[in-house]
């Protein structure tokens, strides 16, 4: 039987062994921890796309703070004449029995450079006798009209103010359906208001709003007074000018349209340089040939335009194009639809040569036209 001294020695021996083993394990753990640091957990995988777009704060306030100062209120006044409703006969027959009144209207605009140029809708200032602009910081200015373009429903104004805030322009060709967007404007005179939505579609046309349409469709709320305001991305860049809302009388909700900033940029550059937009003009009106008729003519792809009329003094007539000719290609590229063909011709500079290919009857047709400048106001659905 072991003595007390032997038991005590046994206890101390294994206690030291245990402490040594624990120390060794601790050293090994520290070494491996330094060699392979733990990876941080990425919680972004568990966030929704909207939460990721809004950033860590879950807010779009940074984008709005960058873009908001460049969005302005536009107040217009028009002197309107209307027949007098007075029941008293005029004292003299040669005095017009009319009443004059001032009609006010509201809209929005966007400052786009440091010299005070701002973009708005043409319909916001059309026919106005007086225009006032109020900046987001409260300053009020009387703008000058640099130029207007009814064909795209755009107008460029200029305000002479110190340190004018302006919004950076993005690229609307990079906008995709599903992108988060914000609309900034001044609806119903309530001062600056922000609404949020997504891009529903791009390249919308044939709405009858303007001759040249390539709208961004969004479900961000746009109300009376928002016209001419900004549609921005989550970086606070301008991607469109809010223009139109599909009538709610049709039972629609959340269908609004903005002019893409690439079109805005091109229109503004020409207005600032020339005072107007100079577009190519062929001098024809046309309609899309039915797919059945195109297929019967052996047109592949079966998309073509039938010429309905030719301006007798226009470039098309001088080139030899005739009524009932069928056009399939412009400058070697197939036609997608009548609107696309109109936009393609208009995008060319006056004085440019346009190669036209198609059919006359069933015979191949090859012509070259020297484009003229599109007349002011253009022609509905005319190239």
C-alpha cells in the first residue's frame, strides 16, 4: 500500500503533466490563429438588392443630398384672353368683348453645369410671358431662354447666379430594367419632394408625347409639378428628365416616363451651340409594311417601310425616291421599325449622305440622298 509521500508525489507529477499539456495546446492554438486569421462574415449575401443599393445606412439620403440642390422650382405666368361672360351688350360694336386673366403654372428643372444652364420640359415654359426660377437654397432668379426643342419636349434656360449648384450627368445607355431610381421635383408647389422606384423598361416610344421618343419608364411617383425634374440613380447622377405620366383615367398606376439623359445631353449641346437642334431630314412620310406583305416580297428580315408621300422639294425626291417605294436598309443597316428609322435619320447632320436600299415593285433599289435640315416643328412620323 503506497505511503502518503508516494501519493503526494504521484499527484504533483500528473498535475505538472496536465499543466504542460495545456500550455502546449495554447501555444499551438496561438500559432495557427496568427497563420490563418479568421475571415470576416459577409452579411451582404443576406441583404435584399434594395438594401445593398441603399448602403450600410439603408438610406438614399447621400444620393439626394448630392443631387437635390440642383433641382429647381419653375413658376410661369401667361396672359390668357377669354370671351367675357357679362350679360351686358358692349357699348360699341368695334370693342372686343374679351376678358384677360393671368394663368399660372408649376414645373421643375435641373441645373446641369456651373455656368447656370438648366434643362426642363418644353411644355413647362411653352407660351409663358413670365418665368421665375427658385433654387433649392431659396434664391430666386429670372432665367433667359437659350433654346427650345418641341420635337423632344426639352428646353434649355440659363440663370445668372453665383456658385450655381449643378448635377452630374450619368449615362442612360447603362440604365437597366430593375435599377433603383429616385425622382426629385416640386409636385403641387410643395417644394422639393423625393420619390423612389425602379426602372420598369427602357426605349419606350409611340406615346404621342413628342416626335422623338425613347423614354425610360419608371414606377417612381411623378405628379403635377414634377415635369422637368430629375430622375437620378443611387449615385446621385442624372439619368433622365421626368416628363409624362400615363393617365390614371385609364386605370393605370405607377407608369411614368423620363427623357433619357443621353438624349438630353445631345439636345442641350446643340441648343447651346446653335440655338436650336439641327437634325437630318429626308422629306418623306412612311409606314411599316405588314410582315405578311414584306414576306411576300421576299424581304428578310421582314421589316420594311412603305413610302406614303415624298416632299417634292426634299432630299428624297431629289435622290429619286418615289411614293410606294419600299425601304429596307439605311446606310447598310436593316430597319427595325418606323420610329427607329426616323430617329436614325434625325441623328445625322444636315449635309450628310444617306444610302437607301429597298425595292421598287420587285426590283432592287439603291439610292443616295443628301440630307437637309429638318424644318422647325418637323412632321409627325415624317423622316
